[in-house]
C-alpha cells in the first residue's frame, strides 16, 4: 500500500523511523545546537529563564536541547501529528499547530518578544511556500513573483521583530550545493523548476534579509557552513530517506521507476563495506544576535 503524500512530516513515528543521523566533524546536528547554546549561554542551569520558540519543531527532537534553557517554551508545527507528539514530550509547553508564516504574523500582532528562536532544517519550507504550494495533486506556483518576494521579506522581518533585546535566532539550514541536494533538485525539477535562482533561493533570501537587518542596526549575523554526512543503516534505509524525506512520497516521483533507479544508483555509489550508506550532507549554521553594539567584537579591556 502506498504511503500518503508527505507522511514523513505528518506522522511522527514515520519521521523518526526514516530520519538518518547527520554528523558534522564528529558531531550530530543536535550536538551542534547544544554546543552553540553552551557557547552563548553557558550550562542550562546558568540560564534557565529564557522565552524560547522552536519553529517547525516536529516531534521535538531538537527542542530537547532547547528546553533546559527555557522558562517559557513554545513549539509550532503545521502537522497535527507532530504537535501531538511534541505536546506529549513537553506537556508544560505551549504547542501551536499552524504554519510558520501564520505563527510569526500572529505573534508579532500579539507583540510577543522572545529570547531564543530556533528553526532546525525547517525554514526553507515556509520561504518556498511564498512562491509555490505542493500537494499530492501537483505544484501550484504563485502568479506574482514580486508578491512572493514581499511575503518572504515580511516573514524574515517578523523573525527579527520577535526577538527581545539581546535575543538570538539559531538555525540549521540545508546546503543546496551537496551531491545529495543536487540529486533532490534534479528529481523535483522533473515536476517544476525551483523559483528564483534555484534550490539555494530560500537560503539566499534568508541570508540577504538578515544581512539587511544587520545593515539597519537591528543585530548581527553569523553563518558557518559545515560539510558532513547522513548515515543510512543500509541501502533500503537510504532509498526510504529520499522517497519519504526528500520526495515527500509525491506519487509522480516515487512511482516513477527511473526516479527510484537514480536514487538507488546514488545510494550504491555511497555504500560502504559494512552496508551503511554515507550520504554527503552540508549544513549552514546561522546565528542572528539582536545586539548591534560593535564593541562586542573588541578584545577584553579595549
């Protein structure tokens, strides 16, 4: 029986079963977040009073790293299945089932202010949805590209506006240039070209929007690109990661034998002697600090 469209991001159990661990220089992606938080705040017991928002939280996998720093914890995801699992894991948190664009607009209207906003692997989706919508029935593009740009800029501006003074925005954002993502791009572009400059368009929009915020004196942006690897336990697990995780079980792709053959050839090319498949990965680690004081860069006592 065929899986429903986008089941990997609607069903927490399917998501957790198909998601391979991602490593960067020996650290898992969650370790990157933990180390960044420790660098900024110290140990959790030194900074337990933060107002924390995890956008696109899924079942709460990375929220587990944020939660020890939170006095107020909010998780948002547009999937009811994910939010149900999040609420189970964090019963005292505020759980919001809505898309990121709606959440940000609503929170800005409510004049909320947050000390820490996290978005881990998820921000490309709401930015892309400013230009197109994908369902099991196809890809629908917006009729007005400029209107999509305006929506994306508003979304990014809302992210900055929600930060309290000295607040932090932390993200993990996929690198479109890796062999893995180039394959995903080729496959999706059988259906519809990506908007703007292509698969890296959402990252470019985000980076430019936050650079503009920095230029306007609203904070300071740091980005760091890390190469890495996603580890599938075997060939079938690697194929499932592409089918469910990357292609969202979209029928015109996952039912196409040529697509599955291309995925299988790619996975075999990266198969190790022990049967594992090491999939080339890359991540942008992004940190926007809502503090524009340039004196923070000076050595101590200067």
